[in-house]
């Protein structure tokens, strides 16, 4: 593991980045364009090494690293390079008041300065490099402080990035809470923090001291609403979203990176009558994804399959219990740390719901089986905080209005997912709830639609990222108005001395 950056080095880097920004080096189109191509090259050249880092940090499969990190960094950096000229172009403002005749007005987007990027452990590549490519496109300098928990990946970024992009403008510092606290005492021109809401409050307080603008990319409990009560209404009918299809898509969203994704479906709200069929569909998807042996659930946590609620008590040791221990598959990642692993185990022990799929774990590798829990009611621990792991509670509702009311009783989520064939319900849900995004018919896949702004609202954060939205976040709209001498006849009346009539005295 690379050493943490010393306080002296942090101070020197801070000074150097501001000096570079003031020099104007990062502002020309050609510079930004070249650095974006270099960032894409970094991801391309180091794809295998980055996959290995994430295997070590999170046990993540190479395919997930390529899909979720490496390819998005390459494609978005290239796309940003391609669209940069259009993003940077000043926007002409049409003026219409008679006295504005001859004025020229435009809005230009100028870089804010030096951006501080604080990123978390769950997607340490994309969540560090997505704000970076937008900072580069915006003409800013940037400092990345990646998470100390994903230390293989963070160290690799610190050791390698500077070989591709200019280190006088873009740097990585390594460290834990003391280093981050020190970084936050310094003045930045924008802070982009991705992580949990508790630390977001610390970051916000630090930013407030310098009146620094802030992007907060947080998490929360993203609900999945399944509306299986209505057949397709449009004619001719589109292919309906069936429960088996919904189940596959939901289970994938919940198990990628072992559920440690800010946009992971946190819980399902489904009409009571369809829950047995939904569980059957989830079981089929489960067996298809993990053909070795889906656990029959619960030996470790004392809840039996199918709602038996059979208390078996906890087994000795850390190895998952049940027949032969926890499911073993290379398609599932592990839990990042002992603390998070203990937190998830405690949730499974404390829930009053019934585990119908999964429920076992392996303490040595910090693996937890994807676990589906039914009979979960308001007040249950699984509905308390963001789960951030492979546990999927299903809550029964009596109507779609109940589902909407349930979502509205809680903090605004990052994403609301809808699986429905009813256009009216989709519109109703969108107009009567609040969330960072509404994603329909799938989970997770929508985050790949990079042209659509991404971000939270309220407790799930504020500010927007991805492509042009990120460019706008790290630039400011600078109004430029030019009034020519020919406008003087229209303006003559404004000069003193004022007449008695115009002073009103
Ligand atoms: P984490 O523990 O890695 O913390 C995030 C960053 O904050 C790290 O760089 C860490 O060093 C720093 N940090 C931690 N404690 C600090 C302190 N006391 N003072 C200053 N800095 C501190 O990651 P995490 O918070 O566990 O990340 C998971 C959370 O992030 C989840 O809530 C998830 O939903 C959210 N998330 C959101 C997005 C998004 O795009 N909206 C993406 C990924 C994760």
C-alpha cells in the first residue's frame, strides 16, 4: 500500500494547483481536449491492472470492472472531447427591449478554478475519474482524494495517473480522515463529494467556511415499485414488463458489486397478491445467475425458507451455515470491510422479516449471499438506513397509492425504479413523488445513459454530474454584455443632474 500524503505535501500540491490554474494553462480548448484523450488512454492501457486492483479491494469480477468503470471512463472522456467545443461555445442571448438595440449579450461558461474531488470506496475508479473528466473539460485543475478503504485502487491512481495527464494540474492525494480533514481546511473553488450523508455534513460545514460551492453525490434508499395490477393499456400493446423480466433486472441491480452501489434497488414495494409469484421469479433468476446452488436460506440467521420463521439460532464461527455453507461463485463480489460486513449481518439478525432466498455468509472472505426477505413491514431495520449490501426486502402494499404514500413518507431517494405497463401510473408516480432520477423498466443500466444528468435531491445529495451536466457544475455562467457607443442616444436621459420631476422632490 502506498504511503499517505504528508500534510506538507498536501499544502504544496494545493499551492501548485492554484498556481497552475492562475497561469491559464488549463483553459485552452486544445489543452483540455488533449488531457481528455490522455485520460481515456490511461483507462485503456491500464484496464487489466485496474481490474486487478478492484479484485483485491472488492473481489469484483473483471467484467463488472470493465462494464462499470473502465469502459465508461474511456467512452465518456472521448465523448467529452468530441463535444467539448460545443460545450465551451458562448451562448448568444436574444434581447428584445427597445433600449437594448445594438447591445451584444452572451453567456460564457468559465472554469471555477481548482476542484476537490473526494470519492468513496465502492466505485473508486469511475467515481474519481468521472468528476475528473468533467473538471478537465471545464478547464479546471483538480485534486482527487480517493477512499482509503479501496486502497489498492487508490494507490494505483496515485502512482499512475500522472504518467498520462499533467500533474501540475491534476493530482491524487492519499489518506484517511486526518488527511481529508486537513484537505478540507484549505480553500477550493468547488468540492465534489461522493459518499455517505453523515460525512457530507462534515464536508458541507468545511465548504461553508470558505463559501465553496458543493456537489454532494449521496445515497439513500432507492425503492423499486412493481405495478403488476394493470395490463398494458396502449394499443397496439408494447411488450409488457413481465415479473420474470423484472426479477432478473432487479436481482442484477442488487447483486452487482454485492449491492454496494448508491443506485442499488434498496427495497421492493409490490402488491400483496403478486409477492409469491415475484419470489418465484426471483428464485428462477437467482438459480440462473448462480447455478451452483442457491442457498435455501437462513441457517445463520435463524429464519427458514418460505416464511417458516424457524428459529435455528446462530452457528459457531464465521463460516456461513446451512447445508455446505454459503454459496460460492466468482460472479459475486465481497463486502468491503469487517465493519460493513458486521453491519449487514446485524441487519439480517435483527429483521423481523422472512428470508426466502440466500441468508448465508462466509466471514473469511466477507461474502454474503444475495438475500431476499419478505414480510418486511414499516419499522423493520431493513427499512431504516440504506442497506448497501446484497439484501433485498420486499414490502407488501395494498394499492399503488399506498406505494406512492410509502415513498413520500421517507427521505427523497437518489433513484426511484418503476416496473409497470401502465403509462398513467408511471406519469402519476413521477408527478407525485420526488427523487434524483426515475428509472423505468430496469435497474442500474440507466446510469450508462451519460447524456442525462445524474444526482440526488435532499438527503440523496445535490448538484448534477455526467457529461454536460458535470461541465456546467464545474464552470459558472458568466454574463458578458457589450454596450456600444451608438446606444448613447437611448441612454442620455440617465445622467445627472436630474430634473425636479425625476428626483420626485
Ligand atoms: P467512504 O467511507 O470511502 O467515504 C467517502 C470519502 O469520505 C472517502 O474519501 C473518505 O476518506 C472520506 N471520509 C470518510 N470519513 C470522513 C470524515 N470524517 N471526514 C472527512 N472525510 C471523510 O465511502 P462511504 O461514505 O461509505 O460511501 C458509501 C456511500 O456513498 C453510500 O451512502 C452510497 O450510497 C454513497 N454513494 C453515492 C454515489 C452517488 O453517485 N450518488 C456513488 C457512490 C456511493
